[in-house]
C-alpha cells in the first residue's frame, strides 16, 4: 500500500471540505429543523399510541383471565348438549326406520315429506 504524501493529504482534505460545503449548500437548515420537529411530534404520538395499546392489552389479558374459565365451562356444556342431541337424533332415526319398515304407509314419500317439512336441515353447514 502506498503512503500518501503531505501534499496529497492536503489535496484530499481540501476536496473533502469542498464536497461537504456543496452538500451543506444543497440542504436548507429550516427544512431540516422542520423535519426534526415533525419527527419529534410523530415520536410523541407513537409513544402515546404505544402506551394506550399496552394498557388495552393489559386490560384484555385481565378480562380474558376472568372469563376463560367460564368460556371453558360453557364450551364443555355445549359439547355435552351436542353429544346428547346427536344421540337423540340417532335414536329417532332408528325408530323412524323401524316404524317405516313396520308401517310403510305411515310416512309420506320423499317428495311429499319435503313439501310438508319446512324445518331447516340441521346437518348442513350454515351459510
């Protein structure tokens, strides 16, 4: 690697100062101060928003802790009810099948039953 002579070093320093002066002349200090002020305001707003969101998260966590046990209990109850209803409908279907086999005229054919039965189909998913 070559050593830089003092004259070259002075030349490089002068060129560096000239380039930095050119950059300084491109930037208006009032614009820079306006940008800094705007950034400071934005930082304040973001810190306020962060504080509000942190408080909301703490509140939500507290509410969830209070209600999660009740949600779990109600979920178990609903699953139990669904299981019971599934069992009841299975029994009803088997009874209907036995009755249909024993008394074929007791139940209308499918076209007539669809016309008479206006209840929603509980086995199909909701839309």
